[in-house]
């Protein structure tokens, strides 16, 4: 479990918790686990950026979950069309099941109860929501992804 704690710390190291600056949920998750996997590329940040806030702050698919799925793809995805999808898909399915069991949905807006496109809601609640809901969620997704990757 110590290894997972290290990955969680790395995932949350630059997470912004609703303040200015820092990484969003998708960037934090992707960067933290990618660092654990030895992937060092600024492409990690660029790829994950529009996934934060449920796909560009639209409240759809949770950004941390999206990043977790990307990480499973990085580790188990195929490199040619004639290879099987099953290794990645089975692990992605496991992550989705864990996520839905804990949160009841994969949609950001339903999880956080906040419309990130509504400036009044964001001003009033974003920092608290990020700290009390999103930060623990990012840690949980990082833990699950690390467990799934290590279970090979």
C-alpha cells in the first residue's frame, strides 16, 4: 500500500483544489500515475487539459476517471490494429465498475453538484467542492489505477 500512497501524493502534488494555478483533476491524475510509470513528457499535461471539469468544464465524464482510462490505455492498449483490445478493455471496465460503485455516476456535475460554467456557483462553491469532493476522488482514482496496473 505504501507504493499507492506515493502515487496518490504525486497525483495531488500540484492539484489546484479550486484555487488559481495548479493542475486540474485530469492533469493531476494523468501526471501522477504517468510519473509512477516512468513516463516523462509534457504531452501528458497537454493531452489531459481539456478533460478537466467533466470535459472542458461541461460536467460530463469525470476528468480524473478519463485520465485513469487513458493511463490504462497507455499501459495495456494495443499498438497495432491486429492486436486484442481485451487487455485494456477488461481493466477499463474494472475501473468503471469501481468508480460507479463509489460515486453512482461517471458525470462530474452529478458528483460535485456544481455547474462549472455558472460563474456565480463557481465563485461560491468551487474551492470547497474541489477540496472536499474532487481531491479525495483524484486520490481514489490514482489508487485504483495503480492497483489495476500492478495486478497484471
